[in-house]
C-alpha cells in the first residue's frame, strides 16, 4: 500500500498503519521537502556568484513572492530556514495533536502520531517539486549580469512574475488545505479519537494554515486589482 492510497483512500491508509508506526517513510517525505527547497541554492549561487565580488551584498535587495530579502546570501539562508521549517512543522503539529488529545483520553503512542503527521505532508511534495523545477528552469536560463541594477530588473521582470512560479504559488494553498484535512485523520487514527475530537486537536495548527492560505489568495486578489 503506497502513497496512492493516501490520495484515494486516506482513512484506509492510516487505519492499516496503526500497528506499524514506522518513522522511515514520514522522515523521507520531510527530507524530500528539505531537498526540494535546498536544490535551487546551487543555481542561485551560480546566477549571482559573479556579482559577489562586485557589489555590496547588503544593498542588493529583490522581491521573492511577497517577501523582500537581501541577495544572494540572505536568500540562500532563507532557503535553508525553510528546509528546516518542515521538520519543525512536523514535530510541532504532532506535539499539539498529542497534547490536546490527552484531554480526550486519547489512546496511541506519540510515535504513531508523529508518523501519521509526517505522512500528511506528502501532498505538498507536488507544489514543492513544481516550484523547484520552475526555479531551476528560470535560473538555468539567466543571463550574465553586469550590475546590481541589471540583476534587480531581471528578478522583477522574470522571476517575480514568471507564469510558472505564480501558478505554483497560487495552487500551493489548495495543497495546504488538503494537508489540514489529513491532519484530522492523523489525529483520529493516531490517537483513536472521534472526528469532532480530532478537529479540536488540530484547531490551532489547522487554523493557522487555513488563515495563511486565505491570506495568500487575498494577496493575489489585491495584486490583480492593483491594490498593492
């Protein structure tokens, strides 16, 4: 029974793993996320590397999605932070589910909850992989930059508004909502809870994730309407 069952019949996926809470598969899912985030780093360094000795990195700032970060050093650091964040999310969500479920006298070891939450991150591998491919294609086709101004202009015109990157960012919140749904099943089957109890267990992380997804679409709408 592979990941296809997680997509087509997630209840069966978790039910059959109640007695086998192996962390190997979930860990591989989280590691894959980290690698997909880190992978473009080499291309970013290749693209900006020639300017490293020519400009003041502290003044080189460009936009990426809705954030503005110094480049290339700070952007590379941001990638690594995002990679580590997947491990933090994995542990934090599992801990919240387990601790809240204690109130409902949930049954099942923390290891099982941790394993199930790790599996729930599998759907977001799709936008992560798409983003890595899109960014790789963009930076492989990057020209040679003679100045900071040329680099800033290229990033604004090519990277920020690239259709593939924008499409991935637009689709990502949908996968986030999918993950939130899977969190409820991870709580339900990981701690033997009712659906209502499982929803209460993931209320905090789920609420944050949903608000973030809604905020993303609000930002897109504001951008389309020219409000930002």
